[in-house]
C-alpha cells in the first residue's frame, strides 16, 4: 500500500511539474480551498471549540457580551 501511495505521489508531482505558471496558481487555489474546508470541518467538530461557541452564545444571551454592531 505504501509503495502505491509513493507511486501516485510521484505521478502527481510529475503532472504538477508539467503545468505552466497559470495552471499551477489555479491548482494552488484549489488546494488552499480544500485545506480551508477540511480545517473548518475539523474546527467545527472539535469539542473544545463547540464548548467555546456555546459559552459565547450564553454570554450574548445573558447580556454579558455585545457584538460590534450593538456597541454603536
């Protein structure tokens, strides 16, 4: 299995090397978007993060915090 992954990555690298600069930038944008979405999904599923979000929501509900729009 590890050999297969290495071969796939080598093939992928060869394909990337063959791209022109514009295509590499497009690929970079796609990869960055995928990374952002994956990190966001991890963030949303994290128990500590969910607890923080609930604590902040409780503060808003109790009037302990206000949004920037509410300050003005």
